[in-house]
C-alpha cells in the first residue's frame, strides 16, 4: 500500500506535512503549560502528588486552535457545528487536507468505494457540555457526541461509499485504523482509504486520573529510553493519511511518501496487570508484522517506538525490539530508535498515526530526525547487548543498494498492540521530458465559501510557496 497524501495538525504549529517535518528535523520541543482557555492548571497543581484533587503536572502538547471550523465549506449549519465534538470537525478538515495533499479532486470521489478508518478515544466535549447543562435535546447533540460519527461524518460529507468506522483501542487506535484500512484495500472493499486519528484535551479529569496513577512526568517531558524516564505528558493532535494500492498509485502518477509493506495487531492477554505491557506479546507482534511484510527483522534500520518514557514500558519495549531485530542483523549495524512523543507528547488515539507520518516523511526526505531528551541510557536497558541505538541527531538516511525499511509501534494501555513496516517509495520513473526553469508568473485561482475563509486559504498558499522557495534556495 502506498501513502500518497498526508494531513496533520500537531503541537508547535505543525499544521501541514512541511511544518511538521521542520519541527522534527530541527528537534523542536512543542510542550507548553496548559493554556488558560482549557482549564485552570495553577488551581489544580501541586508538587505533592498525594494531595487529593491535585495533579503534579501542568504541561501538555496543545493545538493553537480547536474552536475554528469552516462549517459553511462542508454545508453544515452553525447549530450542528456547535453540537459536534471538535474532534469530528478537526478530522473532517484534516481528511480534506490530506486528499488535497494527495492531489485528489474530492468531487471525483463522490459515490466511490473510499474507506474511512479513524481512531478516537477521548470524550471530553460531551462531558463538558453535560456538566454545563448545555446539551440540546436534538439529533445534532446525539450525532455530535457519538464516536462512530467521527468516521461517518467524513463519509457523509464527501459521499464516500466504502467502509466507515471509528476504532477505540486507546493509544494504539490510529495505527490499528491504518492496519484495518490496508486490510480493506487488500480485500478490495475500497479503492482508496483515509486512515488516522484525533485527540483533544478539553477537560482536566483524565490527566488528573493518570497523574494519580503515576503515568505523568512531573516535568512534562517524554524522556524515552533515558535514565530519567518517569512518565509521559498528554498531548493533542490529528493526523490522516491517504492510502492506495501501489499498482494504482503508480498508474495514477501519484507522489508516494512511503509504502506500507505489512502490519499486525495483537493483544497482551493476561500480563502483570491490565495496563502492564507484555514483552512476549510485543515480540510476537513484531515477528508477525515482518512475516506479513516479507522482510527479515535484521533488515529494519529504524523503529519509531511507542516510547512513552515510562520506567516500566521503555525497558520492556527495548528488550522486545532487541530480541526480534537481532535476527539476521550484523552486529555492526544496530537499528536506530526514536519517539515522536519526545517532540509532541503522547497524542494517545492519534499517537500511532503521528509516528507513521514521522517515518513516512523521514523516508521521503531521506533523513532521520533526532529523538529528544536522551542524555543517559535507562540502566534497565542493556544497549551494549542489544542491536539498538537511540537516534540523537539529525542524520542522512540515503538510498543505497539496501532498501530503507522502518517499523512503527503503538500500544494501547488496555493491551492492544499494533506494528507497521514501512518501506521507501520506489524511485520515480525516468522522464524524457526536458526540464525547464520557468520563471514566468502564473495565475493561481482560489475559492472559498466566505471572505474570511478565502483570506485564510490565501495565507496558507503563500506560506506553502514561501516554504518551497526557501527549500529550493
């Protein structure tokens, strides 16, 4: 399967694939204190985690705007838009942007067998409305709060006729959604698929619960595989990828970011606790994904780890990776490890697709971005004995005689695990057409449903053209 389009909005103003790649390659830490419009973090904060009703962290990865939505663009009334969970609205806009990035005219998809597979687990918006006593008694309130509608609203708005479903496996939701999308494409249920996930932090209750459970890092940083690893930080984000069969993508002349060679999903079963990981299950998952991708584990050069930065999870994940990736691997070629959570925080239901997009962009640009906050290896991870190393700096990932291969892991805190094997895109076909540096001015036509939306679209194009110009120079 080919990844031919990407739409995303992540902390640090990473609202396009280009902006996200800039954040990654420059090693940007996008964590901030909780914005005042979300909740009063100062009133809920206490350095002592045992104080009832208080949390020992006031950090997170937040999107700059979760209220804005161009309802008129999608033919949605203001009343219905207000009733819809902002996660539904963000998914709808990001799905459109992913199709635009894929060069796919959306009107040509109407009535086509296009699948929609999204991960979503947060329910903050409906809980906020309920507490405020502001839930209207109409159908818009029901559809706006229903998780199933997150996928169905995209299918309805774009008149897509393929499978349409929302997945909730907690933190692995979006990578499970990618797995299901690829399986649906293989079975011929759809000719094109949108897959991804979303997560918003609109209320403090879950963060408070996780802090009391010991999951949260007091300093608000995911220090993956580091000796200081003491928990993670929650974050927001939305990501959507457009998937096609490779044969069709090549026939259509699509720009291909990367290939999904194979994927697998499994469960921890009875581990040391409901939320405790299972090393044996992770090893079985990795081997299953490699078998389905028809690759040797020793060929995988990079793994985008689940990498939350917890004292329990990191060593188990590293040992599972080491046990599997050592098979057929030269001792002089350790696999690199990284975690996008060190940049963004843990985007939970969107975490898997965030890692997938990171690796797809890394393959596309031929570079491995740094994993942040790694100073001294976790003493419970024997890096000297494992064929693994943490990717600490931006480094080239050039094409060579060996194909570039990477793995992406995502684990749900209830034990549902997913792993995807990505491969570099095939080289573009040789073109006999002469290349010219056309410096002439060209007319760019823009349209929108309102003056405000038109101005926003113009700014987006201007920023994108400026970015392309800076890369060319």
